[in-house]
């Protein structure tokens, strides 16, 4: 398990508005999610037809410091809390982990985006969040 440092938290907070701005420049609606205390609801959100991508943004300082399973469990819990607070069906909420590759210095377009395979490539191509060709 990787220890999250204050520096990593600060990098993540700086990355969130850059990520939202980048999503907007590529034509997606996106916003930063306000902190919600003990029941945190992730970092950023972007709607798509039929649902929402609820994104946990990380900037670990180097890709060798990534603890993806821990990040993803956090994203799943927080996506559920986001949906619950808004009375939204959790099936329409797709948790996503966005990892900044800040060492490449190429900005948010170079971030690594992680999503569960079943949600990305599910059997039903019309399912919420399904990646399309």
C-alpha cells in the first residue's frame, strides 16, 4: 500500500481544475464536486447520455507510486455516495480513476483513465458508459 503524502494531496487538488478545464475544451460538460466531509463524493463529474462519470483524480508523483486498486475502491464508494445524495440510480453512475502523469509535463490530455472492463466494453453496446468504435 502506498502512503498518500500531503504533497500528493496538494498535486491532486491542483490537477482537478486542470482536468475539468481540459474536459470542457474537448467539448464535454464537467465540474468539480464540492467536498462533502465524511461522505466524500469524488473529485469531478461529467455527464454522458444516460449517466454520469464520477471521477477520482490522483496525482501520485510518479506512476510507480500508483495504488490503482485502492484508488478504484475509493472511486466506487464515492460514486455511490454521489448518486445516493442526489437520488440517482447507481447503475447510471460510472466510477472512473484519473491519474495525472505530471512527470511527462504533457498536461491532462496525457492522464491515464481507468474504468472497469464490464462498464467500458460490456456486452450491451448501448449500456451507459460503453465505449464505442
